[in-house]
C-alpha cells in the first residue's frame, strides 16, 4: 500500500509564492514507474488538473498556470513539488497530490492511483 501526503499550503497575498510538497511512502520499489500530478478544487468547482510530471520527467500544465507554476520531482525521495509564483486570488483552492504507479508484466499493464488529503491554498487580493 502507498500513502501520499501534501504539505506547504497556506495564506499568501496576491503576487506571492508558495511551494507545495508531496511525499509518497509505503511499499515503493526502487524502479517503480511513478508519475505525479497536482490537482486543485475551488469551492463550487470541479477538481481540475494543475500540472503533471511523468516518470521520465515530461511535464504538462494547465493553461491558467503556465509560466507561473513549476512541477518537479525527486525520485530518490519519492517526492514531487509545485512551485507557485505570482499567485492570484483565482488560484485559491485545495490542492491535491496524485501518484500514479504503473506495473507492467508480460500479461498486462496496471495503473494504481493514490491521492493525498489535500492542502489549502488561499490567495488574498
């Protein structure tokens, strides 16, 4: 079993920065194929993708955060980060970390999703 936990949320003024961290723990083998994603959910809105990073390091961002947010990973520590700069009030949301583990055998490929509990980010105007 794998557990995922976020940290680093808080209250910041518009234009400020925050860095979110997420750690995976549990049964994770050294060569585990693990991709990461950050998602967010604002009150009254659906959960939306913010950024993803594959096991190979390829990144993808929502248009709303491009140029302001940067996702990165530390494979040795099983951690992912989200550096958020030039924050705006519309970035206010609960941010969730997602770890996706891919296990490939001769017979099939299986993907397992693990979610954290979320960390609150509030950007004041």
